C-alpha cells in the first residue's frame, strides 16, 4: 500500500497561491493499492512527492521523488531534491478542465524524464499517462492529457535535447 495525494488543498487555486516557501501538502490523502495486474513490482511510488512553492508557477522538490515504471525501457528513476518544476505546463485558460497542479506526481516524473533523457519522448509521455492512471485519474482524463503531450510537448523535448538549461 502507498500513501498518495488526491486532489489539491482547498485554498490553493490559480489566483491564490500559498506564500513563498509554504509546503505543498495535499489536503486529502488516501490509501492506494497497486493497479490491477501490478500486485508485485511496478508501477510503484517508492518515495512520495514533497515540494514547496517558489515563485510564479515554480515549485521545488524538497526531497527526492522516486518512481518505478512498468513502461518498457523506463524502469526506476529518482527526481532529485532541488528539482524545479511547474507541474503540468497547461495554458491558464484550460486550468478549469486540467488544473496544472492536479496529479503533480505525473508531471514531475514527466519533467524529469524529458530533462534527463535516456528514454524516448513517447516513453516519457506514456509514463506520464501511467502515473495518472496509477494515482486514480480516469482513463479519459489520462488519455486526453497524453494526447495533449503528444501534440504539443515536442518543443520542450527538442529544447532539452538541444541543451536548453533547466528552469531555475
């Protein structure tokens, strides 16, 4: 069993971010068993997400976040303490439908795989979808977000492959 987040704090909206340095801790938690067919082994969250708000849409991991994927070629990886993320890079107009900070674990894992490389873009996008489903997102939501990644995230992928620095 894994202790995972569900939802976001009631006081955390697009217009009402917590002050700088406030811990990002979800208001609701639930026990989650591994997905059917994954009773032993991946996918697994080995170390949960802990992040603090920094500025704008930036959050910083205050502890390593460790995930093990069942996607072939991805395996187990660690997003390091100190990593900066904006969670999901969703345009503000779509936040009511796809909040950029919902299911943040999937966004952090995806950001790290894009930056680190060592996997294909498709594997990174599939891992994002896998984490969404593992955390309990509906198949429709996971597929819609996956389709958006496949259509629009090529620029970020290319930027990182061409040496663009990570956000700070």
